[in-house]
């Protein structure tokens, strides 16, 4: 599992408070407060806005970590705090253990230029530059020679399937193509951490779905550490290793898609998850039975969902062997599937 990988990025008690005097709420910069509720109340009562309140999470190497929540819940604020496009009021943001809030401006510029990739909802392309020039632009800022940066730009153009459109201008491209340029540009610098803030929200559903597939294909090759923002739970389900749900600047729950669907922390989380078909969320790995013989049984991957494995029971009513990372971890049976779905519908009162 991705959460077994080392932690790449860690947010600890991060706050972003807007208003007249946001520092008054924090004795020291750590962001740890004795009484969270009280401080939240003081912030609101004094006319300040708590855009991010005591946010803590870890993102592991190679993980796709999704931040979800309604409009205004603080998602963009959090990615901007991590990249210090906005300065957090308090807290720590650790990248490979180093506090990004304490590094010098010079180191920060280095971090942004070399280690970080960012994709925006509105694509953010430079209209007067061609596709090729847009993609090579971050490398130009790095001072890389024209020959090298154009060669690298061509490589990523190929990666995102835009070969042939190098000399087009952004206005000559469809929304999906423009976002491919945005993705290519962010990848040109080979970032160690990749931030995507609602990258597909401006696209119509069909293109959106294609872009999600495309994104997963890229991630299979590149294994980036990713913080991805969306307010679409189905998108989160398709892409996420784990999801953090934000509300009013706070993280309400962090978990795998299945954890959120099966045990939502409160009504707010349930609102997001209630329409999601359980069969698409529960995986073989979550209902695996340890022990018992799996000799001669076909194998299914632990990450396969019930929708994918159920048809196989027609030919293999005795069950299937479940494998994770090439090792058999147990057995999945029709009864285990029925139990999982039945207990779920009971607990939902359905
Ligand atoms: N510069 C600012 N000054 C004051 N308040 C701000 C500022 N920027 C953001 N906010 C407030 O902080 C809160 C969080 O905003 P943020 O942009 O992080 O939300 P979001 O979850 O990304 O929403 P959306 O889904 O609409 O993009 C909102 O209440 C917003 O009005
Ligand atoms: Mg936003």
C-alpha cells in the first residue's frame, strides 16, 4: 500500500487566517492550540476568516492524495499554503522532513522551480506562446538552454499525446487539449511533488473522464507524489489512494475511498458518499479471508472492486485467491461479498 511508503509531504497544524491581525491567535508559530473550538470561535467572532484551520495530513511517496470539500472549504488555500503561494499564518509544512515555512526565499524559489509542479483549473497558459513554448517556459526560467528545453518539451508533448500541435496557440485548442498543455508544462521540470487544483472541472464530462484515464496512465509511468483537489467525489474515487474531506477550513476525515464510504465520520461526509455504489468501492483486499487453501484458484488483485470480481464467481463459486504485490494474501468468496454488502445496507438503514 502507498501508505507504507515514506512520507514525502507533511502538513502539521497548518492555519491560514485572513483579517486584520491573524497572528494574535497563535502564541508561537507552531499552530498547536489548546482549545481548537475556542480559537475557531474567536477567529469568527473577531471578523477573521479561518480559510485553513489546524490542518494536518501526510502524503506518502507515490501516493495520490485528494482534497475534497464544498466551495470555500479551504482546498485551494491548503495547496497554496504548501507551495507558499500564500503564507500560512501558523503551522509546519515538511517536505522530506524540511520545514518549507522556514526556508529562505532563494530556497523557496528553487523548490518551486525544480521540485514542484502545479496544474490549475483554468489551465493558466500564456496566450501569446505556442504549445511548445508554453511547455518549455518553466525550463526557460530555470535557465536551461533553448536546445535542451525544446527537446524536453517535445518529450512531454509526446507523453500527453499532443504531438503535431507544437506550434498551435492555446486559443486554437479544445479545453481538454489546453489542459494537456497545462499538465505537460507542469511535468516538464520533473517535479517531485505535483499539485493539481481542480484540473478537470472546466471540462465536459466525457473529456473529463478521458483526462482522468490519461492522468492515471501518466501516474502509472511516473509514480509522482500528488495532491489533487476536486469537489467531485466520483472523480476522487477513481483517482485517490486516500481522500481528505474539508469543511469550513478543517479536515473532517481522511481515509481510503472505501473507508469514507463505509464509515463516514459525519453527515457532511455521508452527503458526498451516499450515492456511490458500494460494489465499486469495496475491494477484494477489504473482505479477504485469511487462511484456507487457495490452490488452483484464479487470482484477483486486492485492489479489484466487487463489481469487477463478482462476475468471476459464476465460473468459480469456490472463490478466488487475492494477491497484493504478487503475493497471495487470502481468499475471497461469494459469501464474503454478500456479507459485506448486507452489513453495509443494514448499517445505512436501507
Ligand atoms: N485573500 C483572501 N481574503 C479573505 N478571504 C479569503 C481569501 N482567499 C480565500 N479566502 C476565503 O477562504 C475560504 C477558503 O477559500 P478556498 O479558495 O481555499 O476555497 P476552496 O475550497 O478552494 O473553494 P472552491 O471549491 O470554490 O475553489 C473561503 O471562505 C474564501 O472566501
Ligand atoms: Mg479552490
